[in-house]
C-alpha cells in the first residue's frame, strides 16, 4: 500500500495519495507504519468530507456509495489527524461543505482544504492546486450553484471553471514546488511509459488515441506554471511522467491510485523533497495579491466575467498592500487555527447493512458494507490491531477552535466544545440530520472562517 521514492538524505517528507474516498483511517494507519516522520499528507481529490448524513445528499455518485466513511470522526473530534493534511476537491465530494470554504480553510482540525484554487506554504514548500474535473459545458460559467442542488447542479458544482485557471495563470511561472489537480493534464500520458499504462488500463486506449484523456485547461496551466512536481488522482492508477518545457524546465508528474478495502493498491507514495524543511501552514503572499486583484470580477453568477487585461499596476499595488498589512501582523502569514463546525456533528455511526440502507435522496441503495469503518488487520494490508490508533480528544487549550454554527434546531452557544458539551441536531440513531432537516450554508460568507479571511484581505 505504500510506495516510497527517496530523492535526498534529510528532506521534508510528504505522503501523496491519489483519491481518498473517505478512507482516512487507512491513510493515517499506513503512514504510521513508515519508519520516518511524515510531515504532510496530500490528497488529490475525492476526499469525501461528509460531516453527517445530510451531506450525503450533496455528494454525486451511485447510491451504493452513499454512506459515511471516516471523515465524520475527525469532524466531531473523536479522532484527530496525526499529520497535517491538505486536500483538493474531486468529482465525489460533499459540494455543499467545500463551497463554504471556497477560498480554503479547515475542514476539520489539522485537515485543510486548499479551496477551489489556492496556494499555501508548509514551511518553505510552496503548494498550489485546483479542485474539480473538466467538462466543457460549464467551463466558462461562474460558480452559480447553490443548495438545494438539482441532479444537474450537484455535478456542475465540481466541474473546474475558467476563472480558477485564469487566477492561477497570474502566478509567476516556475515558482511552485508542488501543484495538485484531480484530473490529469491532457497529453501528460505521452511523457511517461505509455505502453505500460495501456497494459494496465487498456480502456484508456481510445481516449489516448483521440487526444481526450485528461483536462485541456490543466495542460495550459502546466505550460504556464511549470511546477517542479505535479500530483494527480482520478484515474485510479499509479503513473509517472516527466514534462520537459521549452527553455529546459522540467515537471515531474505523479498520479496515484485509490485505497481499496482488502486490496493492495499503490495509492500512497512517501516522497523526500530536496532542500525543503517542514514548518507552519502559511498564506502565500503572491496568491493573496492575486485574490485582491481579481476578487471583484463576477465569478459567482451564471456567467463569469474575466477581463481581457488587469488594471495597470493592480497586482503590484496589491502585493505591496499584502506585505504592509498582512506580513507585518504579529502572527504574520501563518494561517490561524480557527476551525469551526457549521453542520451538526455525528455522535456515532454504524454502516447500514444492504437491507437497512436507504438513499438520502430516496429509494434503496444496496452496497457491500464493510464490517467496520476503522482500519482492521483484515483490511489495512499491514496486519496489526483493529481500529484507528488516532482516537482521542484535542489537547488542553484547544477548546476555542471547536465552534458550532448551524441553522439546525438546538444550536449550542458559539464556542461550545463539540468534543464534550455541544449537542447535535442528530436523529436518535446518532447519524445526524436527515435530508429534510439539514440546511447547509448557502452563502460561503456565512462560514466564520471564510468571513474572517474575506475581512483580513478586505474583499468587500
């Protein structure tokens, strides 16, 4: 389940996962088996950050997959991520939850969503990324989808938009250490061992031959950004390639598989990053300047308005503003630990049996339910004791980060601890609110994290 690539002697260690599919217990268990200290876990989409059963109604995909995986335990504080985790969105997500954190933010303690597009730093490692997959039809639209979602908008919500690609093209070329996407850049398959790929994935052949495998916008972005490394998921296969750009810069591309219960797959790779050191999660000054420069364009309506050119000196003026107003604060560029609960947490959850499982959108949804949502010796691929080794409450002094904001009944006071006294608007089964009682945030400015970020940057 682990595939290790070493590039230097005393580097920063990161673990890269293709698609997460909600299997956090397995990821953290497998990381714990690694002999060294892993500084960062990166998940390239399909994270499935479902907080309760209400979120399942906002997750596109076959009904047989509509049951809670592991994230709910990390959201309610029953488990704590043992390593800083950064993820992007894919095409199997609770889109209502990720929309709340459009600019990025804590989805759970120590688990950070990079946003619909974004750039952050971990120590001196600079990481950029974009969420979603490509579909030509909604590509030039704005992010107009809102809860309650239709059968159409629940899918267009996770389709990548031109405005996000445009914002990322404002970045300085060849300045990113790592870039994350769910899709592959179109054509990247030709820069690796294509014959071997087609042996393992023969059904890719038609898409390769007609040039439709992967995302055209990501190819444009790859040519502009020229990051040192590019990580992806989506295709459920491990694949390496090297893109040599005009001028001689190279990008090492790596796609990873997904974790599968009871099956050994190359879904995770431990990589030693040369000349990088771990440190706090921080904002990126160039990205903050880009957001200030572009935020007033209409990206949240049916039609997105992308300018042909920016106002002269607009970026330079905003970069100066960031340096004078953000970097000079006592906390500097460090991202605050200000996770808040914005949906009722689940107190307990048992994966329904096929006979008992009911789809959140109505009807039955039989599925091969696992015996346990935790990692066990039978399913982890490593042996050892069953259950997650990471259960436990946050340490002393962390109570202020456990805040609860919800439109559901029985709201506890803002600031109440979810790990102890915060009541949830869950059903008697402990599964959380049903579809007809769960009311997600419909405007991301109602999420306290997002509101604080907007206020910090002056994005009125």
